[in-house]
């Protein structure tokens, strides 16, 4: 094109050729961000001393440590929007084996809570995150409100994708 504008940056031009091409641009950004975020979590937890943990394991560990209260499997899955509970259950087993969480009971329900070792690992991860990620992001000059708005948009879009997935399942 003569104006120097090449159009939206997408990975699947055939999806961007329909209505609302910007959604394809958003999806490509989500793909890149998701892969980078997962890579970051794995590298950061390795720096904290656990190179054997994967991205889901890290998410589950932080979710379990959140507010320092025992969590039920169903609650962890709900908060993380994970439908496949056996993947979270497997992550919990890995975290128990590593000594980062312990299982327990709340009435009839099984729960999981962070151990002291797990809490220290989460705090070490936080320090690494502050030093390597947040400082660099701060240098971008983003306003906190911009980041909050982007997070809100992503949560809203997750609801749209969930609704579309339900609709696709009914066909």
C-alpha cells in the first residue's frame, strides 16, 4: 500500500478478512503474550529454585498461596478458568512432591495449602518478578490505569470466548 500501512498484524489472514479484523489482531497479540508469559513463569520459577515446574504448576502455586488460605480443587479451576480439572490435579501432585503445597480437608472436601517452603518460593518469585519484569515494564511509561483497562478488557473477552465455546458445543 502506498500509505505505508500494511494492515493489522495477524497470524491468520483468512480470519482477519471477515468482519472485525481487529479481533484477529487481538488474538495474535494474545497468542504472543500467552506464550511469552508462560515462558517467563517457567524461567522465573527456575530462578527461584524449581526448574522442573511448568507454567500451570506456577499458576496453581500462586493461586494456592493467594491470601494464605487452603483452596479446593474446584475453586482453583474456577479462578484460573480451567475446565480440565485433571491437569490442575496433576500440578497439585507435582507441587506436593516438591514440598511446596500440602493437602488437607475442609469437612468432606479435599483442600490444598502452601507450605512454608511454598510461601518462601512465592515470595522469591515475587522478588525476581519485581527485579526483572516490573522494573522493565515501568520503564515503558505505561500508566497504571492503562494496564488496569487492558486487564479488564481481557477479562471481558474471556467471557465472550467462553460464551462462544458454549454455543459451539451445543451444535
